[in-house]
C-alpha cells in the first residue's frame, strides 16, 4: 500500500467500499498489523488469496479505508484494481503517473 487518499484504478474507475463485513475482525486486524509492523524499511508483500467471492477484496478495502491507516507510516496510499488479463507495464505506469502526478509517454500502447 502506498497516505494522501489517492485512489487509482487501471481503467480509471474509483473502487469504493460497498458493504460491511461481519466475523472478519481478526482477519482485518491481522492484515492491518502486517502492514503497519515496523519492518526496518524492508519491502514486504502480503497476499490475500482465495477462491472468487469469499471476500478478499472486501477485506482489503476495509483495511485500506480504516481510519487508523491514515495515522501510519505510509506517505502515499493508493487503491489499484486490475482485471484478470492486464499489462504489467501499463498498470505500473498508471500507478506511477497517479502517485507522482507526471506522465510518461515513452511506451504508449
């Protein structure tokens, strides 16, 4: 997760939290703790995986939108949505353009 409440989507649509979740507070706390634990500036990755429809995205959205995340160590906060078929370069480019507010014309496709 990259705090200025920047919301980015590869297809330029805003992803918003759509529902409440019940019975996942332990999971939410676990994800929050993993993201905010002091890793001594080491990059780490936390994957939330499961079969479609069990709530991975909803859980991630709730952690992302948790007010406590605004008080954490992150300078920039971005929400990225991509489809199953995507171009890694174009997704990376969209993220960097939104985070840095610059445009890169070096490889437009």
